[in-house]
C-alpha cells in the first residue's frame, strides 16, 4: 500500500510538470507574436465582466455624488440656520455678533438716557432721598429690557464716620422703559460739617442686575449737600440720567415749561401745561389708532388751499413708521384721493418728554418746507384733545438708509447728486437761522424719481444767525460733530460735519467712526484717522475730508469760502447746484 501510493503521487507530479511546460510554451509562443484567438464564449465573458465593472464604477460615482450633494445641502442648511440665529441675536441692541456695517447703520439712536423722579431734602442732619421711578433708560438684555436698581451714596465722608453712606433700591426685573421703586432712604450726615457740604455729594446711579452684563451703568446724577439744603435749587422732580463722567458731579433737571414761557401758539395746541410735578402714569405700548372718535377742536390748516380738514377727512391705509411720541400714517384724502403722510403725536408724551418747543419748531420748519424742493412740506395741521396731526407730503421712495442697506454703497455720481440736493436743503435752513442738527441717512427721503428731501425737523434750532451759537448736546452718536461732543458752543458747522459722515457712508458703505458704544464712537470722532478704499477718487476723498475737518473754522461749508467752497469743489461742479430748482435729472431711482 505505501508503494502504490507513492507511485500515484509521482505520476500526478509529472502530469503537473507537463502542464506547466505547455503553459510556458504557450506563453513563449504568445510573446513571440503569435496570439491565441479567444472563443466567442470567452469574449462574451470578458465583455460582461467589463460592463459589470463599468456599472459598479458608475454606481460608486453616483453614490459619491449623492453623498457630496447631501453634505453640501446639510452645510447650507446649517449655515442658514446659524446665520438666522446670529441675525436674530444681533438684532438686539448692543449685540457684537451682528454684521458690523449693518449694526452701525441701524443702531443709530438719538442721544437719550432717560430720567429719574426723586425727592431730596435735609432736615436736622438727616438727608432723606426718595426714589420714585425711572423712565426711558437703556435696555441691555436680548429681550430688550433691563433689571434696573438704583444705588444711592454720599461721599467723600470724614474719617472715622461710622454712618451708613450707601444704600440701594430693590431690583425691578424685566423693566421696559419704566421701573417703579417708590422707596425712601435716610442718611445721618451729622459728621459732615457745614464747611464740607459744598464738596460732599449725594450720587444716584442706575445699574443693571443679572447676567454677564451685571453692573452695567444705565445713568446717574449727583447733588452737593448744599444744593439739597438750598431752597432755591430744584431737588424734587424729574432729573435726566447723565453719562458716567458727568454723573460724578452734575445733575440736570428734566424741565417742563414754566407759565411765563408758554406762548399763545403753544397754549392753543397744548392747553394748560402742568408744572414740574410727577405726571400721571403713561402706557408706552399703547397704539395710536388710525381713526380717533374724539371730538375735533379745530383745524389750523387746509390741504391744497381748499377747505379745512380733520380726522374724518382721511382714510387711513397703513402705518409707515413709529416713534417715541406716536406714528406716521399713510392716508388718502377722501375728497381728492390724494395720498399724504399724517404724523400723529401724543400731547401727553410730548409734554412729559419736555419736547413742546421742539414740536412747535418742527411745525414751523415744515410750514416753510414747501418753499424748497429739498425739504418735506407740510399741508395742514389739526388736533384732538389728546393728539396733534401733521398732514405732510408723502415721499414714496423710502429713506437713504433703506437704499444704502440694499445697495451697500452708492456710485460717486449718484452720491454727488444726492449730496448736492442735501446741500440745497441745508442752505435753505441756514439762511433762515435754522440749524438742522439731525442729518443722517434715516432723515433723507427719496422721491419717486430719485430726488432727495430732508425730513424730521424735531431737533432743529432756530435763531442761529451769523456767529450765533448754541450748546445743547443732541443728535445721533455717529453723526455728532467734535464740538458737540466736547460741549463747545456751535453753529451751522455741525450740519456740514454730519453731511461728511453721511457722504462717507454713501460712498464707502461703512461708518467712518466705529465703536461698540457711545464712548468708543466719540473717541473715534475726536481722534481716529479717516480711511478710504482704493476705489474712491481723489476728488471724492477731498470732498469728504473737507466736511470732516475737526476744526469747524476749517470745515468745508463753514470756512471762509462758505457756499462757494462747496459749489466750486471739483466733485460738486457738475451738479450745477441752484436753489430753488433741482440741480440735474436724477441718476438714481428707487424703482
């Protein structure tokens, strides 16, 4: 058996060797140029295998493409979601994650910190401070509210004084516009001698509580002890919140007009104006109805030189905008079907915010606006016991802020034309002793055919002729001239500075003076250098730089050259500035 098995294995090995030899011979024959022809069966098998491989390859490519498309779609979805989340978060005031250019433009606000109602008194070495309520303070949370509380302190105090010299109110959570404290605090000041009381102050600070912004300063004020003791110095009533620097040593009464200051014009519109007493509670969120059933007192104007108008003379179509004192409504005059913008103001709100005179000035400026094509015109005014109504020209093109946000920036020819028309409007006001003081993209409207008109004259100051000046700190932070920030006397020069800021924004698409808060913006206005894109022409740079001279005596428009300095500037010559006609056919339309 073993011998048989060995023989069989030997035969098998010999057979395998012969097969290998034949294969080698076949290979050698092939390499020498003689190819063996494949059978049809073998060819079909190869073709089938090739098709199978191609199909598998296409399947893999399709799967990879589908996976890539799915991944890209998911990335777009996540990006859109993140962008929407960032936009929503950035829409709240003070968000640093919002697009900077949009934030700076849309975040422009009039300088306003609100006010506090207090009662301060000193009797028998006891200082009594009653803190009633705060209104119109800044909001700091994503919900557009704040958690305010007031800190009342006295200092400096003599060494060794053990009396409590610092107390605080309760925290009012989720307050919007209004926080009621109604708390009274008593301080023992017997250790503070009479000679020290002129330099010792009671300070009141409004702060925010909770969250990362805990301790945020919302406003403050200070009173010397001698002021509080002096019967002729007001220490009871509304006082404005000041910034941190001013709040260390100053206070500013939030004054309502005294009887001797009430003109016949104001009396006719507002009736009896109360003195400096705490007004009745006002609901800030109360909407102003489009149609008020209140009895009409009188109509002091007429539309188109025809009959006088009142509330029932119009059909109110929609709300165009909202402000601190009311709304602007789109209205159709029933008789003619003409369209107007009707501004509705709450008398109570105007009086409470000490803006009676500002409203009267706005009315007077609007009344002469029809004489200049670059100003919004007023057609009629009427009133009810609660509200004032201004029937104004409806300008359908929107404001420059809207167009700047959509376009990013204007071309130089577009900007030059619009700037020339704004110049016409400013000269018209300046020639009548009026400083505008609120020039910005939001307040320049475009007509349907692309012409510019100034609007919103609530901050205008009358009586500024020649070298006359004023000192009121007002305006929008990013547009304030250096002399306003430095609290120096100023005149019409501040309007030319604001025009320079606006010109920069129109051509560059960004604000020239950036900052995360008012203090940073003011610092930039006073010291930051101007930076221009390479695409801006030399003439355009010269124009903007001329308007943004920090020295008002060297500023284009308020320097010795006056109007001619602007008219003869190479960037403005082609606009053929001329009042009262429009300079050129518009090169820009909102449509």
